[in-house]
C-alpha cells in the first residue's frame, strides 16, 4: 500500500503516505463548491507533474555530475467543463545560473517530457513544458 486517504468531511481529505507518515490535505476548489483552503485533487495532478519532472532530471543530473540545485518548476492548470477535467498543463522549468552545454540541455529536456507522470497523464490533456536557462 502506498497511501491512505480519509474523507474528513466538508469536501476535505487527508492523505497519509504509509512509509513516512507524511500528510497531504486537499480541499475542493472554490469554483467547485469548496473552500479552496488547500491543494485540490487536480492541483495535486499538476504538482505531481512538476515534482516528477524535477526529480527525474535531478537523478540524471546527479549521475552525470550536473548541478541543478535550485531548479524550480511552476505550473498553470487549465480546467474544462462537460465533463469537468484538466484540459491543459503548462509547465515552466527555470534552471539555475550554470553553464549548461547544449547536450546537457537536450538531455534534461528529454528527461523532463518523458517523466513517468507526463507519460501517465491522459493524452487528451495538453502538456506544454518550457525551459528557462538563466
């Protein structure tokens, strides 16, 4: 078992990571009758994508002696209706000021767009992943 989620009531859930005990609170968003007081379930999909991108890039970077400490990723989630769903995830990865070679840039980009979460998201969801090399 990976995690357990409990419905706390009032459109809020608490998810617990079994191995570590780490917790995530989620709330329904304001535009869907919630309080918007925490990540919504669809926000968590967005964050799963950005954390996966940075994690797999970090693995590849560490294995090759590339320093990417301080890299960050932001995501914009676009919702659609009929049925309500995520229609687009636009990710912007900002890399720290380092002298990356073109080969390293190509490698890290390829790893980002092929991360496990990106490959697990339904193909109807438009994914746009852009890099800023500072």
